[in-house]
């Protein structure tokens, strides 16, 4: 028998245990005859870099659930994978290219940049997998997927083709968030806002030909003066006096209901509103009258006439009561333009790099921020700058480049989210096919407990169902079309060939396109107003001067190889854009399983097939829909909602029934952990210092409902190897370098300064986990030192001493409690009940009570059998939480007591990972 080490050393056991699991392929999942199955699809880590503590808690929660359900005998699949993370990965590689070689992507070209990104992906995907395996992730590694591998890429093209065929994907000019550094659109969810010190510039626009008694100018205010070059109107309220009175009455109601501490501020606001009756309303009434007459003002610097219009976006209680309208560079003004398209124009004054274009007149070619200063100076010199007001303003920044985003008018591809005439067929061609009003509404219904699902399944959020369902519902309820195109080179390229043609050129082209099989190539013809026509409808279009855009989507990569060159010869070019990363991520729950056809999915060499084997089902029909998604709350809208949409659209069923929202990791000050902030913890640093199980134990212990987790952090000085409190350490040359108090030397906390040693960021909170693992090891060691090839015999209750019956009763109650808590997604309560049983009942009481019996042949034998059985069940109970130490002790226990049990022998297992979950034993419960 192996000697039992006197102390627990995680570094000595974790690698051998991992090797045992890998050799036994204990993670492997294959369809079989079992009806009970449990499926988790891993939230995809980006291949932008290594994992952090946010990934750690996400992975630990998933592994906890996976191991628990596997031990319960369910056919369990945890699907691992990584995300190509289009904009994030390209931004990292481009930055590296510029720093190391002084080149941009345009210097090396598309093919060379993509080749470099693939090399980056290979490097960091391998690192990520090593990190996940170090954390004990029991995924089926033979099914690892990447969102741009052949299996996933085929699903992306098939979904795009179907959506395009159903006229749910369209191309049009819209106002988007534009990253001027990366030269691409970014979604609302990829923009973060910060409040900065800024200004309100109050500008004067002269009225053209003012009549006696009329105002000779209009005052408007802006935080971005350069955008006035693209103004196309000035708006005032249609009923300024009546609207101001409505606001006054509303303020009086608020004042009457307000607590005493708020009354003073409301009274001041009311007085300001009332004063505007005389100071502003006469002018605003005059301007409203002038707007009804079709009067205009002169746009300064551009010398362009623009109309006064009436719109309720102008608020008579705010500012001058009038607003400048810049539809091409402000989302609110864009909505005003949509209401007044026959009255006003829309103008774009920006190039994609943030410089001003020819529409900016004399300012063309200037950077937007340089132009801002020049515009202000020129307005001041002409006497048209009324005043400048210091004010805090909220600025949107791109999450990837960290630069200010610009609202930008751009032609993009969109996915229609709102309701459509005739509805949208969901799960077309499947047994679960149904019609929904639109994509967003289908996903909203899927999380409504009252919805009668065709499959009988719905999506439920845990552990705070109302809060998280509202987040999900409120975002979808906006039904905003999703901009799915990105002006990048890394990602799934949009499989559409398009070109503009006149009415004279169209007939010949249409005749040639008719030869293509619509099952391989779907064609839409769009006019200038976005109306779509089929080939047959386009042939009947009347003669006109209108230009038409022909759009053809090729269904598969083989179709592209067969027809791409021929389409280019016809004057159609492939769209250069790639799809938003979230498009492919939305398909993750079913693309990974081989959809649309598992039998023909081309998996990588050495990977498990998705096809049916040995008469069993294929992976898609067996493992879809999944069971649970474990994720953070910040991607409920970005990812959860879109996966529900994709699952319903492609298969007619939700991709999972439960969504477990885990806590967010914060530092001791309550700030979100991030490597870029210098407060991020690398899980491997914790593992190196405390062991994997200590990390897992603490994360499980702190996962309490909706509360975020605070982890006070310290740095381990690279000079003294002692902890340094970052709050007291003096700053060095930057906010991410500190002075070690003991050595007086500077150290780096980001690992990005080559000339300065780096410190590990750790938290002593994990000492708790280390201490428990030591307790478990020592107690198990004591128990096993008293076991020597312990044999099994069936024991009746009368043969058990009172302390034996008591510990079995406590064990039965602990098993029931832990099972209940895990079923309710409450890991903290589960591990606390397990710990209390083991530490207090088993270690503090039972082990002490049986020591005197060990020398008695009969009583000692019974005690040893109960001891072995309780230790066996305890290891099973703890295994999902702390798998390495329990697996190591399990091997030792199998040597010393290969048969365990009380009335009947417990089922044996060579690995704790494959052992059964402790069975409920109500007959063991004894309150006496």
C-alpha cells in the first residue's frame, strides 16, 4: 500500500490526479441509452489572452454542477471551447504589430494579418486549456470547439443563409457607434461611458430675413461644436407655452410628494421654470410660428440655409428651448430626422478615421478634435459664440480601443429583430416549427413563465429570477435591429456578393443569376429605399432611373469555391466585412453539436465525432437542448438573449432551460477586477500558492445568491517574496508600479514593463480553503491509519453503537441538504453544510468518540466499517467542490478499505470522479 504523506501538498498530487483523469478519459461524453442527461456549454473565453478570476469563478461553478450531475448517473456533457473574439483579438494583434514592427494592418495586408492572428489564437488557446485543466475543469476535451473551426463555420454560413433567405438580414444606412481608431462599427454593448470635465458651447445661428419683432438669431448648445458643420435643422417645440405649463404642474406634484430633504432643490427648479414664462416663452412662441411658416436660419461657417422645424425633442424648460439637429452624428437627432425626412437632410461629415470629410467644407482633412478647436475659434471671431459653460459630460468609449466613439452614418448589415408582417417561422422544417411575431418577441416569450412552448421548455434565471428576467426582457423589448457587420479582417466573412446596377443593366444580369440553384445561392434585389424584390419580381419592375443593388448569398464554402469567381465576372464583389463575434457565439449551443447535419460535420483529427455511432443518437439530437448556462450578468443581453433567438430560429427550441448567474469578482475596494486596472488575480498564482482546491473551495463558499464577491488583494514582492498592501505602498513611475516598503525597489503589477520585476497579485482569503484542505487530509489520514484491508459485512442497526447511528444520521441529513442546495444553485450553502458535517460532527466528535473502541475486536471492527463508510460518503460529497484532494484520498481509501457500506456494500469505483453521488438514506436518520 502507498504510504500516506503526513502533510497535504497540492503540488505533489494535482498533476498525478490530472493524469489519471486524462488517461481514463473520465470526462468523455457519448450518446447512449440513458434518458437522464446534463449539458453545459462553456461560456467562451476569448483568445485575446490568459484567463482571470472572472473566468475562474465561471469555470468552477460549471465544473461543480457537471461533476455533481455526472456522479448522479446522468449522461453529462460539458462542452469546452474558445471564441475568436473578432474585434478584441484583432485589436490586440494590431497593437502588437505596431509596437514591435511599426506597421499597420494595411502595410501587411489582409492575408498576412489573419495569418498572424491565427498564430496568436493557437498560442493563447493552448494556454487557456492548460489553465482550465489546472483548475480541474472536467470538460470533454475531445470535443473542444473554436468559433471559426470547420464545424462552427458551417453553422454560421447556414444560419446566415436562412436569415437572408427569410429577408431578416438586410443592408442599409444607419447611425452606428464608430471606433475611429479601429475603423469599425461597435455595438451599444461594446461602449462604456465615463463622466469627464467638458463644456457646453452656446452658439448663435442667424435668422434669415427676420421681420420686425422677430428674433434675429436662434441660440443652440452643444458639447461637440464640430458637429454643427453637419447640422440640417434647428428644432423648437410646437407648443412651447403649453408644454412648459405641463412641466410646471408635474414639478408641483413632485414637490408636494417629496420628502423634506428634497424640497429645497425642487423649489429652486420650480422657480426657474416659472421664470422662463417671461424670459424664454415669447421667443419660443415666435420661433414656433416661424417654423410653421417654413422659415430658415443660416448655418454659420458653412453658409448653408437650414429650416426651423417643430419637434417635441426640443424642451422649452431646458437651455434656450431650441436644439440643433445633426442627424448624421447624434442618435436622438437621427430619430428626429426619421420623423421629418421630407423636410430635412442627413449629412455625414466624418471619414472612418475620425477626420472630417468634404462635407465639412474648409475643415475637411482635420482631425475631429483639432476641428473642434478651430470651429470654436472661428465662431468666436464672427461673434456667434454666445458663451462657454463648464459642465461634466458623459462620453462613450470603445471597450476595445479605449477611444471616444462617434455616432456615424454608415452602410451596414443588420438582423431584423422587430415584428414582421406574416411573422417569422421558427425551427423551419423541424417537428417543433412555429411562427413568432419576430425574433425578439420569440425570445421574450421563451422566458415568460406563462408561454406555452411548443417543446414544453422555457428559460428560467437563477438565483434571482425576477431581476435577471427583467434585464433580459427590457433589452429585447426595444426590438432594435442588430448591426451584425464589422469592418475587420478577423472573423467570419459575410458570404454575400453584391453590386449596383442600373435598370438598363439589370435584365441581362437577372437572366444569368436565374441559372443558380436557390438552395445554393439566394438573391435579393434592393432599391434605393430598401424595398426587396425576388428575381421574378425584379424582372417586372418598370423602367426608371433608380439604381438597384443585387445581393447574392452563397450557402456553403463549396458554393463559394464553385461560383465566387463567376459572380465577380458578372460585376458582383464579395462584401469585405466580417460578422459581429456574437453572431457565431449565439450558435454555440447547437453549432458545436454538428448542426445542421451532425453526420457530415468535419471535426478535427483526434476529436470525437458528432455523428451517430453504434446505433445511438447523434450528438445534436441527444444533447440539444442543453440543461444550464452558467455566466455573469453582464452578458445576459449580449449572449444569453441571442443564443435563445438562434436556438428558437434554427431548431424551434430553447438552447437551455436554466441560466445560473454567478457573482462578479471585485477587489477590496469594490472595483471590478481587471488586469488593466492592476487589481486582477491570475488563478494560477493562487493555485501556485494555495492549491487548486483552496481556490475552488473559497469561490464556492463565497457564491451566495446575487452578492458580488470582494477579494482584498495584495502583491507578492518579487524582491522579498512578502505580501505588500497596495493601498500603503508608494506609487512608482506609473499607477501600476509600486515601491516595495522593505526593499525600497519598484515593481510592476501588470507584467508589461520589461525592465521592472513583476509581482503576483494574490488574496489571503484563499488561506481559508487551504486550511480546510489540510483538515480534510489530516482527518482522512487518521481514519485510514486505522483501516487495513477492511472487509465488509452487513450491519443491522442493533449492531451499531449510539455514536455510529448518530454520525450516520448526521451524514444522511448533510447529503440531503447539500443536494437540495446544489439543486437551488446555492454553492455556498451546500459547501457550508458539507463542511459543518465533516469538521464538527465527524472530526470533532465522531473520531474522538471511537478512539477507545479501536482495540476492541468486535466493537472496533464495527467502528472501522462505519468510519470507512462515512469517509467514503464524505469524499463523494466534497468531490464536486474540491476534486483533486478527494481523488487522491479516494485512491488511498480504496487500498485500505476496498469495500464500504452498512447494510449493503456501496458501489465501487476506481475514481472518485466516476463514483456515484451519496445515496439518500432516510433509514439512517435518527433524531434520538
